[in-house]
C-alpha cells in the first residue's frame, strides 16, 4: 500500500511540474514540445543515474509518464552498448521499448477501427 501512495505522489508531482512548465513558459508549447521534453528529460535523468531511484521509490508513478519511456530508451541503449558496443546504442532503446510501442500501435489502430475518429474542430 505504501508504494501505491508513492506512485500517486511521484506521478502527480511529475504532472504538476509539466503543468507548471506549460503555464509559466512565455512561449506557446505544443503537445509535441511537451512530449519530446518529457522523453528527453527522462533519458537525460536516466543517463545521470537520477531516474532509477525514482523508479525504485514510485514504481508505476515514475514509469507510466512519458519520462519513463525516455528512461526505458536510455536504459536499453546503455545495456546494449555494454553487450554489443557502439552499435548497441542504435538498437538497444528500440529493443527495450518494442513491446510498449507495438501495443500502442495495435490498440490505437483497434480503437480507430471500432470507433469513428473525427478531426478536431
């Protein structure tokens, strides 16, 4: 039960930080800017060794946000570099996140077939 509370707290703090960046940045940020920032931030924090303790503390509260995807990419690339050398930097992140990406594509396609998506007006 204690880790569930930490997951909600840490996940909420990540969301709060992102919302503050969106609200307090003087330029208009698109969803793409925010998403790329989260993935890049997670990868950088992971490379510095600062994201893994957050994952150990909060579990899904740190891995579910997009920063967790960046963390998974960085960890996969670093692990693959240790195993295969420099070429692993190009393949490790993709291998580490392939299941999640494939699942997102399959579910996204399924929802588009089952429901009638309409463009935003």
